[in-house]
């Protein structure tokens, strides 16, 4: 059973970003210099992680957790 959780959605975006960045590193290096890449990557990572944290803090929890048998 797959449990969909909106809090984890931002982490999925982060993992997809890192995967695309790794796969396209050769082409990205042709367009953007290394220092800009580092700041851009860190900015995206900070936004995704902090967004997920704030979402989990401020959104109300709906329902009760499923019981494991």
C-alpha cells in the first residue's frame, strides 16, 4: 500500500532535482559556471527542505493514523 503524504512531496521534488542535475551535469557545466551552480543548488535544496518543514508544522493533521495489525 502506498501512502501519499504532502509533506513528503517536496522531498520528492528535491530528489528529482538532484537526479536531473547529476544526469545533465555535462550540459549544465557548458551553460552555468560552478559557483552559480552551487548557489542555485543550495537555494533549491533549502527551499524544498524548509518548505516541507513549514508545511508539516502549520498544516492541520486530518484524521487519525491507520493502525497496524
